[in-house]
């Protein structure tokens, strides 16, 4: 028997961003969704609020730092 909780955490473990490169500068990052790790550590649930047509999707560990 396992003591792991099968319900997902209320706060996401990662944040999904669309990243578009800019000429000669840093990329432009837009938050587009949230990610929760599976309880068994073998995968993730990804919830996107929108789907980018250009750029790339980057997942970053969620932090308490203001964005």
C-alpha cells in the first residue's frame, strides 16, 4: 500500500511560457499555462490557456518570485 496522495497539488510545479526570440536581445516570454507533476513522478499534466503558433514552449519550475 502506498502513502502517496492521488489528488493533484493545488499549485502547479511548473509554469509554461511561450518564448519568442528577438533580434539582438533577450527573448520575449509570455505565460501561457501551468503544469502539475504526477504523484508517481512519471509524468505531468499540462494545462495551456492558449497555444502559440510561433516561438517555442518552455517549462520552468514554479517559484514564489513575482513575475
